[in-house]
C-alpha cells in the first residue's frame, strides 16, 4: 500500500512537470505582454523603459533560463511573486484556496448526502411515480444552469424572507457563523447540480447489480431486502459512482468561478482568471501547479477507495 | 419403505410479463419429493426447469409471478406466503445452490463472511459459536485450512472451491430441502465428480432431500431417485430413474436419451436426432407441445393437449399414446418406425479410403503468454498455455482434442490457424512451415483453414444479415460478389440444412442450433480443407447437438474435410473423432485412435478423466477415480510430470523428470514414467 502511494506520487510529479512546462511555454506564446499591459497607462514610453521593466520582472532572459530559475525556486517552495502586486504567490493562493476548498468540500458532501439516498430509493421503487419524480428532478438539475438557479435563490430569499447572505468574506476560523451563512447558498446550488448526475449513476448502477446472480444467492439465504441493498448491492454499485464523484471534485476546484463571483467569494477561480487576463505568469503557473496537485490527490484517493471497496482492485 | 412427503408442487403455473403481454414460463407443473430423496428435474434450455426451482423459493425476477397452483411445504402453501414469512423459510428450511459459482458469490466479501451471514440471519449465535460453525462448515465441504481460507475472497478460489462454498452456505442451517440448479454445469468433469460425490455424501449424512435441476442425463442417472422430465414448461414424464432409462414412456424422453452420444455409441452410424428445436415462449405449438418434433404425432396431438396419464409403478406420461382408447391411432406408426432409415448419413468414407496423407503437422509447438509487471512492463514470467505439443492431422480425418478448462486446447486451435503467433516450434501445412507465410500468401492460406466457434450467439454480428455474414469471406477472398455472392450464400445455407431464403434474415431470428449451422456455413464459404471446431456443440441443447454432429459428419463425407475437434465432452469427441489427443496443462499426455483410448486408456489422467464422466445409465455403477484438487496454475506448472500433484501413482521420478512420449502400439502414445 505504502509502495503504491509512493509509486503513484512519483508518477504524479512527472505529470506535474510536463503540465507546468506546457503552461509555462504557452503563457509566453499567447499574444499580449505583461510589460506592455503595465506600461499602457503611462503614455509615451521609451525603449529603455520597456527594457528596464522587462529586466526588473526577470523577463529578459530566455524562456529556457526563466523556466530553470522558476523550477529551482519552486522546488524550495518559492513560487515567485505576482508581477503586479509583488505579493508572494504562495500567500495569494493560501488566502484564496481555503475558500474554494471549503466550498468544494461542502458542495460535494451535500451532493452525496442528497444523491445517494435518492438514487437508492429511486432504484428500489423502480418505475413507480416516485422513481419518475426523482428522475425528472434529476434531469432538471442537469439542464438548469447553476448560476441562474443561484440568482433565483438570492432573489427569492431576499424578496420573501428579506434575507441576504452577509457581505465581506469571513473565514471559518475567524467567524464560523457568518462564514457558514455566506457559504451555505453557493454550496447548496453547486450540490444540487452535482447530485443530479450522481442520482442517475447510483440508480442505474444499483439496478444493474440487483440483476446479478449473487444477489439471488443472498435472497436465497433469507436475507431482508435492507441487507441485500445496503450491504451487498450498494457496495457493488459504488465504483462508477465514486469515479463520477472524483471527476466532479476536479470540476468543483476549477469551475466555480461564476458561483464565486455571484456570491462575491474570493476563491481561487477568480485568482486564476485575473492572472490569465493580466498575464501574471507566476500566479498562473502556481495556481495550475496547485490545481494539478489537488487533482492528483483526488485521483489517488479515488483509486485507494476502489481498492477499499473491491478487493480485486487492491494493489498487490 | 414409505417416507413422508416434504414438498408437493401441484399445478404450478408461473407467468412472465413481457412486451407482448403475459407468457407462461411453466404451466401445470406437479410433483412431490419425500424425505431424503433426490428428484431430478431434467429438460433443455427454455423448458422451465429453472423457473420451477425459483418459483418454489419465490425468487423470481420482478417480471415473473406465480399465477396459480400451490407449493405445499410442511402444510404451508409457499406460493401464497408473505415476503416476510418466506424469508424465514429460505436458507433455513429450503436452501438453494446455483449454476455458476463465479457469479453467485458477492465478490466484495470474504467467503467466511458470506457463510457467517446466513447464520446471522437465521440463528442466534454468539460470535464464537458462529466462528466455530463457519470453520466446521468449511471442513465439511472439503475446504482445507479453513482458518486462513475463510479470509479469502471468491476470486482467489477455483470454480470447484467456490461451488463448495456455495454448498457450505446452503447447508449452514441444516435445511430439509436443497434445490440445486445445474450445480456442476460450469465445472470440469473431474471437479464435477468431486462435487457430485460431496452432495451425495452430505445427503447420506443429513438426510437432506435434493431437487436437482439439470440438462445432463448422465448426472441424472448418477444422482436421482426419481426424474421429472419437463418440456416447454410442462411435465411430460415422471418416473423412477431406473424405469426412465430402461423404458422411457414419453417420445420426448425416449428421443432425448437416444440422442446423447455415449462411449458405446456406434461411430459409423448417425446419431438419433430430434428435429427442430425447443419452441420459444411466444410460439407455443397447439395441442401437445412436443408434436412438431415428435415422430409419432397424429391428428389428435396437433389439436388437443394431452393430460398426464398415470401408469403403473407410480409413473406418468403426458402423451396420447397412453390413452388406451387411442392405441389404434398410433399402431401403424409404431410398426413402421425405423429411425435409422429416416435419418441416414454416410459413414466417413473420405478418411477410410484415403491413403493417410498428412495435411497438417505440428512439431513441439509452444505458446507462452508473458506476465508483465511494473512501470517498465518487465517480463517476470510466462503462462505456458501450450508447452511443446506435437501431432498431425491426416487428410479427411477428425482429430479430437480433449482436456479441462485452461489446458491450452483452444490456444492450440488458434495457433494452428495463425490467429495467434507461436512462441516456438513449427506448424507445417502441406509440408510448408506456416510461420513463413506472409501478406498475400497468408491470406491465400487462410482460405484453406476455417474455424467454428463455441457460442453461436456472440459469434455472429447481430447487425448483419445472414447473407452478408456468410458471403463476407467470399468478398474478402474475391471469390464472388454481387448476385453471385448471394446465390452462393443460399447454396451454403441449403448445404447446412437451412433455406436459401434465409439470406435476408438477421441472426436473432434463429435458434441456437440454427445459428451454429450458419456459423458452419460461413466457415465452409471459402471451401476450406481444415475446419477447427472449438467447442462447436458445447453451448447447444442435447437434441440439437446431435443434429450438428450429424451435419458435421455428413459434410466431412461430402467435402473430404479434416477437422480439429476441440471439446471438453469426451463422449462427443469419441463419437466424432477418429483419433484423440488428451491435453493437460499445455501438454499432450496421451494420443490414440478413439476406440483404443476408450477401451485401453493408459495415462492416469486419461483414466481419471474417462471415469469422471457420468454415464446416462443408472444400472452402471462404475469405479470412479476422483482426482484431488484443481488443475494447477499454468504460470507455475509443477516440476517434472505436470500431473504428478494429482496423480495417485506418482513416484519420485515424476516430480523431477519430464516423461517422454512413448509409443505403446501403432498410433498410441503416452507420456508417463509408469509405462514401460
């Protein structure tokens, strides 16, 4: 097991290296230049000024040399400074990542708590009106854009209950009550759209397993339906469900920009967005690196979960 | 001695809801079973035998339900019992074991846990008591080293061991009645013999009654006291096992018994067949359900369904012939009955007349599949699927290749056709090394060698018409195209006993036996010289199997074909093959012509294999050599003679030295140290 994790981590580092070199080069290839952007407000600019700024920002060296410098520093934990605010990138990310992680964690937990029981119930009551209802709602959840639903929810709550989430982000550790009030709505909105696909996956996977031969063996033992479903069928149907959840966590880490901006949460999504538009190379590189690492970790957890569920998938 | 009846099924009818409305899966099933008795329910696929078993336990899929009739167990009608009450009976008083032990155990829990589960459901035991019971049960079903084995997962066990676990689960609460649904069908014969022996012994120890659901008449003769023969969802005959085999009353039973090839079946005569195939649930014939396939059928059979006539010595038969007043109707048919003249097939002249010219010669052929491991896919070992095999096939001859699953017989077939590349050794076709063929030459060569597969369902593309399927080889080899192609496809269909009008139909419109005929027609399209039949009749019902075997013999006579006939069924191979090779763990252990092999089997493995086959005759109680354990892992074959781990005669030399292939008499070779 330990060997397996080590092996996977080594693979992960290789993938990260490939990924980051790709981002490094592509960022410098796209049209638009951070130097030009920073000097654009200054009116007439001389060649010397441009060259000076370029060398201040360390952009006068070759791409290859820049990459080596950056990698050397990154290994020691220094991911560089923002080309605009001059703040260490690590500090910027640290401020933001907690918001995104908390949001992702709350959303996925709520999604699982809603979707898995609904999926089981839907499968057990197959082809009854309640099954049809759950499926219709799930289809709705898949097709309604979550930002639209988020806006609707804010309007509804303020109109009928006169309640709006408190403004000015507070971290969970400084003020848990305000923090939860701010986070609950975006998390719920995300959870609802995530749970739609999890419900469908749970239902179909469970139905497939319920037709397996071993389920008949368990019924022939005289087992109650609860034992059949909760102990045997559910566990056997979890593999595709977990795969899906793993993918969704990845999506949550990067794809929450719109929800973050609707609820004015300072998450990492908006950081990378600004970074790209302002050509703030160190910020983009570092956030991509963090994303990549998080993705690897989530995947590793999913793979370990496979083995935990299914003895046949345990690494030797 | 009259024993008390423990279960009586009366007029049971089960229906399934389908898109075309309700269909009867079984109709009017009636039988009883007494304490300690074994009743076999025998029938072909679709006869409703499994549905009967599941109906008793109320374990039907949600689309099925019991429409009428009763199932009396200890004066309770199980058919009307609530879900809660039937659960107390399931596993505790009536237990069930299923066909495929691969898929019948939950892959995610250890076997100990799955045995423990049933004890927890029905009995109030302390954890320590339950632990002891699990170990006791594992010991009882012959799984050694229970203390560690209980922590194994199903995928870590062999098929035979899994079936033992299933039996342990079934017997955990000492049920009065055990329903065994095809318990040994998925197992090799040597393992089947172990499991049947185990069931018999446990029955003797505990006095359990067994309902044995099976299609295998050999197993019936071996195990049953009484037999219920079902056809198309009804009981057609009910009888004691001895009477059934000595004097079957129903024409279906009679035909069924006659259509199985046995060790003493005359190889030169065609097999008795039952024409047509088992009707589907939607196309049930009027009157007697068997009449379209019955040799004796008359007017009344086509119109009215016969009742179950009760005969002497507690037998019954659902046939109008048993109605005394109709005896005259059938008289002339019985007199003129001469099955042999009606289904003629010529003996294999091609082989006997030929001067024994060698068509294919295999010398020391090997196929090792590498086992790869780690990041760089290093080779850490090899599965020696075929490990030095030599034989030859003569023109017009059928060479049988028998062995248990995993012995390398299918790989051998594929290597000969160059569907796989050989690791070492050589295959010479008409004197030329097959490995030298490349590109166009190889394509040209492929015309001469074709294959018929086991599963007639998955080996035909469901989206293609029969005409396209059969004529595809014609197009690939540019033999014919356009209307000529379709005409040729029609011809081929006629040749295998189908109609040339079938070219525009799709595979799903045919039964299993008909599909296998289509598979044969496709193989014959390029006019090959050699046909590899890889378990070509194994997936078919007995009555249809005989049709296909006769067809293969007929075609061989007409087209001078050579066959490599690969099968696990010794009696089938005995019937069709001129010579037989017996394989064990990638090696041939004995080769002989089929008469010699059966009358004078020499290698201990061949002897055990032959003795394991159940004989469809209850009067024969043959001495059985039970092989211990399972076939070893081909990645780590035992040293020396690969069979020594299971051989009762094994000596020191067998463990260290690989035995040579010794000539016993002309054409009879054996690889064993014990033979001088």
